[in-house]
């Protein structure tokens, strides 16, 4: 297919099947989720930046997580809200390829950040006296750069390979945003190379990261069990609760979706779409909530911010 024909091809997005009549109403909670994600993650970044006591490795990694969550939300927003609000379904192939690049890139970034946060917890618990000397600012910056290079580098070939394929089938996507497997199945050419590369990326990133996170927590548990004091053991484990919640929020829907794709051939399209939404939409909304609840310094800073705002409003009204 020539480039001119290729770029003129439109792909069509799909919302929740069977609920087309209430798509406009569904846009309200979706819009609220995006606002909550933007506000929550921006607030985390602001608190970490302005609070000197939070200038520590753990909170630098939390800032990285907030940035990836903002990126993930910004990647799905441009197609989801127009689809549900005004029924805009058509999407040029090049735009779709750009979107899937950013969605998958930020998804891998989030997995990588969760892995570095697991390493951070392992160092903090197993070697607390050397925590600051092991995770120095230059090393944290190097880890951040490695995460970006790894995520971007692995996903640059995917849209380039997909762009070379001809699309002559229904052009109907299964989701309200573009994903690599979804676009690939619309091609009317051999996609074995694309499929193999996609599997390699998933196994070398999400697969390897999840295994290393489990191993990190195995080592953390071994270290914690060697602590004599029960109170100290509970205190050490309590520092991991927020990260464990973030890991579960990110990986549980992804594992469920993978199981359905591999073994649940008769599973409804509803379940696949809902799990996909849970994987891409819920972590950016709930991660700031989890870390705010479990982190005293962040919680106090946010409460102080709201109280200052209320005092300012009352002062204005009193004048």
C-alpha cells in the first residue's frame, strides 16, 4: 500500500459495547477520573518539590511515578473523552500509531519505576545505615535516565513496523484508544515478526520487572524476619504497604487481561475492555490517594494547604 493510501486510512475506536446510548453520561465519571489524576499527581509533585524533608530517594521515585501516571493519563485522554462525549470514533493511522507508542512507553516506564521503588525499599530495610550513600542523587538521576531510554528505545520500532503494514480489514478497534495487538490484528499481511517483537518487549519489560519485584520482596521478607523486635518488623513492613498497593493496582488487571487473551477465548468483550480500563485508568487516579494516606509528611502538607486556603477564603469574606 502506498504511503498516501496508508495515511488516509482511518481506524475506528470502540467504547463500552452495548452502552452506546449512555456514552455521554459515561463521559462524566471519565472526565472526573482524568481531573483527579491530574490534580492528585500534580499535588504529589508539588509537595515533594516544596517540602525539604521529602527530598529523599523514596520520594524522588514517587515523583517519577507521578510523572509516568500523568503521561499515561495524557496518552489515553485525547481519544477517550471525544469518543464518549461527542461520539468521535475515526482516527488516522499515524495518530493511532503515535498514541500506542506513548501508551506503551509510559506503561513500561511505570513498571520500571515500580521496580526501582522495590529496590529502594530493599536497600532501606536491609541496609538502612548506607541508604543515603547507596541511593545518591546522581544514581537516582541515572536510574531515571535509564528508565526513559529503555522504555522509549524498546517501543520506537513498534509503530515503524506497524506503519509498513497494509490495513484492509474492518478497521474497527476493540478499545477507545490504540494498542499494539489491537492495531496489528487489523493488518492484512503477515504479522509474525510484529507479534514476536511485541512478545519480546512484554517479556523483557513487564515480565522481567514483575519477577524482579517478587524477588525483591522475597529478600525484604527474609530481612524482616531476621529482625528480633516484632514492633520493628511491623514498622519495616509498613513502609512497603504503599508500594505493594501500587504494584497490585498496576499488575493485577494486566495479568487478568493476559490470562483472558491466552485462555479465555470465550470471555466477553466487556470483560476485556473493563480490564484494559482498570489497567490504564485506575493506577493514575489511586496511586496519589494511596501515597497520601500512607505518607504522613505528604498528608500533613496537603491538609495544611487546604486549611490555608479555607482561612484565606474566610478572611476575604470577612472583609
